[in-house]
C-alpha cells in the first residue's frame, strides 16, 4: 500500500521504463538490458571459442575436446540467439498486421 494515499499498488502493472521514478534494480530489468546481456554472453562464448582454437593451432597444451566443447557452446548460443530473434520479429510482424 502507498503510505501517502492508502492505495494498494497493482502487482500486475507494467514497468514504466521511461519514467524518472524508475531507479535501481527496476532499471536493470528492462528489456533492453536483457537483450544487451544476452548478446554480450553470446559474444563471450564466441571469443572464448576463438581463443581456444588459436591456442590449439599455436601448439599450446590445449586438449582437442576442450576446443570442441567451446566451439559447441558458441555454435549453440548463436543458433539460439538467431532463433529467438526470428521468433521476436515474427511476433512483431503479427502484431503490426493486426487491425485495430
């Protein structure tokens, strides 16, 4: 309940990310931050895979199974990101085609 007005806040109210009153942890839960973190994670997997491949090719003591595991993680994360992006674009197009 809001102590000043005595009105109970709606727990199903959407987060208004454009308002100045949004602070702290609520700003961290925005859709933009979620997408940015996901892209950063995918990029990190790809960078790690590239580093493992380079180390292996330079003759460092890197087992081939570690290289393949890192490549698999990178490949899977890129495929997942691509799939989610395609689903999001399809949903956006469906909403855009709706008649109001």
